[in-house]
C-alpha cells in the first residue's frame, strides 16, 4: 500500500493503519475469507464467494 501525506513525521514505521481500498477484485479472490474489524478488534470473517472462480 502506498501512503501519501503532507507531513511524514505524523506516521511512524510499523504503526497500524486501517484503509478502505477503492478496488480489491484482483486481490480479495486470493484469500478464502476477509476479516471484519470494529473498534480495532477482529469481529468476524466473511467467506469470499469469488474464491477459486
């Protein structure tokens, strides 16, 4: 992932960031499930219907 910022000093190496991708079709089908996260904690998983198609 590429992160663009006007002030790089705001971000530390290894810091956790959550992102909402704009286009994930080619990537998401590589994995059997997508994890859901709420308030910084994994809350569940969704099966990827496009897997192996």
